[in-house]
């Protein structure tokens, strides 16, 4: 067998593999995952922040933001450029996203109400519009970005639902089970029928 015939056989074998349903499904899932990851990293680069999209987890910023809102966050190059003022001021302070300075260090969306200079670095007192002033001071390295004003109501509930680890694990297991049911079982039945047909012919 010469090289041309060998290459032709390899291409034919590859084409046969790609025609199989489970291979096509795996390829489609892979393409979707790559697309989602590329979209996420594209947003991170465009908005210069690790968390360009964030689901609001509480009602502390009502009526501007409600629990379940999905907001767009813009990174901040210079924290001192953040405007700080109470919500009822002529120009209210910026709504910023920051890591809680105390455990559990989760992400908070509150308004910057007062700017403090500490050794040449800008720190902020924050407050939710629907509550009292926070009992911490937010440092520059805690700031993730500021709210751009763009949001999608309710869509953030999906992210909040999948936030707990056990929910993520259960969701992945469910997809694996569905993939087995939809792809593997039909192939097994098809193979059994082919074997039965061959047995009858013999």
C-alpha cells in the first residue's frame, strides 16, 4: 500500500468517526464551552476587571439594584478617581464593587459615600442605599470596579442559583447522565441489534 492510499484510508476512517452522533455531540459541547470561555475573557480584557459581570446577591442597593440583577462592571485604573458622596447628594457617589474587607471576603455592591486619604492612598466608606453605613473601610486593592449603570433584571438569579458548590456538582452530574441516556444507550441498542442480525444470518 502506497502513501496516497494510506492517507486516503486515514481520512476515510476519520470521516467515519466524525459522523458518529456521540462524537458530533462532544464536538458541539466543546465548541460551546470554548465560546463561553472566550466571551468571558473578552469581557475581562475589554472592561479591565476580573468580574465584568456580577449578580446582585441582596437588596441592600434597592431601589437602584435588586437581588438577581446582572450588572456590568468597569475596572478602575485609579481608585482616587472614584466619586464618593451620599445617595441624596447633588451628585451621588459611584456604586462600586469590592471584596468585603473582612471574612468571608465576598463581593459587595455598595455606594462610595466618603473618600479617605491614608498615606497617599484612597480608601472609601461605603453604604447600601437601603441600609446603614458599612462598618469597614474599603482599600484600593479591595476594589474590583464600579457599576456602569447597565443591568439585566432577574438574569442574575441563574448565577446565584449555581453559586453553591453542591449545585454545580449536581448540575454537571445531571448533564453526564443525560449524555449517557441520549447518546450511549442508543448506540448500545444499535450494536445489540447488529449482533442479533449477524447471529441470525449465521
